[in-house]
C-alpha cells in the first residue's frame, strides 16, 4: 500500500492499525471471518470504476465485456456450490437480498412470520424499526424457554392461526440445526412463500455440515462474508420460475449499478468454496464450536439450548453476576473480541443484555483447532471469574498474543506493514 501511504497517511495508518488489531486479537464474533488475499485483491481492483446496470450481456452502458465475464463466473459458481437453479450475485448486502425477496412477492401490509430478534432472529425478519417491520405485518416465532430449541409444532400453530404470506427461517444467534423441510411443509400448509436466510450458516451448508435449504425454499438469501468466507456482500438463490422477478426487483427495483469489484471477489470466493480445504475448514469450524461449548459447560457456564450444532453458541451470564456488556468490555481489554447478545426471554435490553455470543469461523480460518479453543475458553473463564485481578489479565493478554503469533491471520508477506 505504498501509494496509499504517500497519498493519504491518515487512512493508511488506520488500515495498518487494523491489520495489527486483527492479527493480535482473538476474534470470536460469529458473523466475521477471514477472506483470502485473492478475494481481497479482486475486491480492491479497478472493477470498482465500472458502471454496469443490468445483467451480463444486457447492460445499459458500453464497455461491460470484462465485468460480464466476472458476473457470469460468479453466477455459475454460486449455482454450482449451492446446487441452485438461479443466482443473483448483485445484492450489496444481506439486507438488500432480504428486501428484494419481500418486495418481489409481498404487498405492503402483507404478513411475515419470522424468528423473534430477541430469540436469535435478524433485524430484516420483522424488527419494527427495520424496513421489514415498517412495511409488513409481523408475527414471530421463537425458541422454547426450557430447551432453547424451536418447537416446530408451535411454529405450525402460529402459521395456521395467522396465515402469513411469507415464512422466514434463519437466525443470527440460533446454535441449532434448522429444519428447512419442516418449515417448507408448514409454509405449504398455509399457502405461504418460504424464504431461508442462511447468512450465518452458508459456508456450513456448502461444506456439508448443515442441511441445505435449496431443495425446500422458494428463496434462499445470504451474506457472502460470514462462514462463506467471501467479500462483504449479499446473494439470492431461487428456483428458475422466480428468476425474472428477483432479477428485476434487484435492478431496477431497489439497486442501481452493481459493485463489480465485489462481484469479482464473490466469484473468487465461490471458486475457493469448491476446494477440499474449504470443506475441511467448515467441518473444523463446527468441531471447534462444539469443543469450546463443552469446555464452558465443564467450567459451570449455562449455554442456551445446552450447546451447539453449528459455528456459534450463546452463554447466559446470569450465574456469573455480570451483563453481556461487562463481559464484552472485560474481554476486549485482554484482546478477546466478541459481542454481547440478548438471550431468549432476556429481562434486560439489547444494550445491557444477559449473554454473549461466541463463534469460531475466524479462529478456525486461522488454523486453530480443539487444543486452542479449549485454551481460549480457559482464558475467558479466568478473566470473567476474576474480573479485577490485574495479574490474571496480564497473563491472559500474553497467552492471547502467543496464540495469535502461532496462528497468523495471513501467511503472506503482502499483509505485513511496508514500514
Ligand atoms: N450483524 C450480523 C451478526 O452479527 O449476526 C447479522 O447480520
């Protein structure tokens, strides 16, 4: 980044500091990951200069031959890795992907049945201050207080009583397998469309460690940067019969020019997702989450639903006498990065919730395995159990630093400071 360093040292410094921060901290944010240098090169390319409203071979501007090539590759590869009939790779983010599906099949005021945000759902599944909650009539399902699992019989009863036009399966903090076949049956019974938002688990689906919604869902939406390990962006997969509807709602419906540099990077990421190494990484992500969850249980922590089937789990901190915010700040002070999270039926608000969410995608991408995740759980336990012990904090900071040195974010010279 020599040009950037010369031309804009303030931004260059901030980026260098971020390289240092990512390298020297343990990232347990379940929605983050590490994308490859190749993905970053495509993302940082001059394809950002190109306007390409429309779709491959059907653009409004001249000079689109090269961007047509990358978008066609991205579409072909997305269909291949997910086994989907149609892919639209243009959504700028997961929210736009979800908005597109809603706008394609619903009228304002129609009813959506989605998972409650406070039980692990997502803002775009009906939060009142989100477009979904503003434009549509929202009903929610959640998890059971005793088990932390979704009760599909209850989802069915809610669906039969409320007759939604769209049912959404998907979550940002649900540690268990989602039964897409069951959701589809419920949707069919009440005549609703079925959308699966697999933003969190897309990489696990491609890696074969979570069942795929593709055979069941009318629409599958995802981000491309979480477990999928691509650039920050969105993606819609659907049956061929909805292809025109989806394409025309993305453009010209809700977006203008696509981000061709991001689409190039999506193509690269989808190619990487075809490798054995990628599949192994997804399998290890789940093994790591399970091993880490077990270590916390052994140390007396309460996990929502008692564990995990995927890449994340939620710790209920009630018996630790601290809030999720306290834990987040305390752990950040020893270079362990995670987020506070509400737990189902939380009596506290989202700002000072009772839980923390822990995810293993980033540490697994760095090469960490069961030995390291068990060590990290021990570190977290020590800090949370003795929050005021300065020596413990020093010891954990050192352990974190050692682990980070042993498992670099990137092995390539390209990411080292040029200073
Ligand atoms: N904000 C993301 C997460 O952290 O789960 C969801 O989009």
